[in-house]
C-alpha cells in the first residue's frame, strides 16, 4: 500500500511539474495598418478587437508578432491586460517602422535580458541586408518561467519578401546566434519567414540539428489551411506554411494549430442588399503550439 501511495505521489508530482512548465506559444503576423485595407473593409481599427480576441480566447502565453507598428502595439496593449512586449522599430531602432515584437504574460514570465539585431552583415543598427528590399529586424528575449525558474531564449523575426540571398543568409545568421549562445539556453524561433516548408532556406534551419520545425515534431496537428490568407478565409495556398516556429530539442510539442478564426461584418452587395461577410482578423492565420519543457 505504501509503495502504491509513493508511486501515485511521484506521478502526481511529475504531472504537476510538466503542467507548470507547459505554455501556449504562437506567432502572428497581424498586418500593418494601410489605407487600402480600410477601403476593402479590412482596416486596422475595423479588426484590431478581433486580433486581440483571438489572442485572449486561445490563451497565448507568449507570442511573436510581425508587421506591427507602434500605434498598433499601443492598441494591442490596451486590449491585452496582463501582457507586455519587447522590441523596436526596424527603421530607426526605436519606434519607427514595423516591429517584430514579442508579447508575454507578465504573471508567467520574467524578462532577464533582451535585444534586437538586424538581418544583415551589419547587425547592430538599422540597415538593409544582402538583396533584401527592406530593413529586417530580429527581436530576442531571455525569459524565465516564474513558477519553475526554467530559462530560455526566444527569437522572433520577419524575413524579407524579395531577397532570396537575404533569406538564406538570415537563416544562417539565426542558427549561428543560437549555436554561439554562451549559456547554451533552450531556444525558440518564430516568425513570418516568407518561405514555405519546401524551401531550401527553411530546410537549412529544420535540418540543422540545432532547431526543428514544430509542425514536424508535434503530437497532434490541426492544419487545414496555409498560414497566409490575403484576407480571404479560404487560403489560396492550403498546404503551404510561411509562418513557422522552430524549437531546440528541449521542448515537447503536444499540439500544433493554424487558427482559422473568422468574424463577420455587414456590407452591401451589388443589388443594394445588406449581407454579412466573413473576414479574417489579419491576412495571416496565427500558428499556435501547446508545448512543454522535456
């Protein structure tokens, strides 16, 4: 009887430890604010509440964002109580241009250190790298799980949409950052990579032996659409993922999902009739993981 009680107690302790170190991680390109989007009914102020609702309903504990500008950050902070973020604008290293901000629950995580570097041969100031069309920044944070003390490093980025060389070299740069980390911390990498899972730059990371595609290693996958949707609920590339999460071999992924939540707005058709139209909160679907520390 004592042996049974001891075994049960040990199992419960192990279960509680795993649960305490489990969290929901995501990556979400929320789409920058543009005037054209307002014309089409997809303006930022028309959809910002829904972006926040997706995040809160699915319970993101920590997540990377892309294309978010400073005013959008402030809007999200108003709608996401209990969260904070790290990151800088890619244009000036302050508030100018798009951020690759990392949001996190302040009751769950402590930021021990953080910084930013540019995807370029010159990493410490805003500039355009290789054949990229735009400056691209990567934000990183060293996080500690408050309940357990588990510490990890999280990188979040938005690779260039034009530069083929830039994407390849950016992948190599990130891998070197992870490999050369003096503390050899468990590592997470998320972002909009602007490449699908068949691309050679994707394979550079996934086949590196340093990090693995979370989709590939997940126990359960919910993915019936691509991650880019162009504000169309039916993704034009249902099997292609360009938003990715990579993990070092320190994590277990229970669930991987591409979240295809929609909302509805009222508009008028060609005949003047009022109709309800399904809309997506962004032109990308977020990718979400339920994961734990091994």
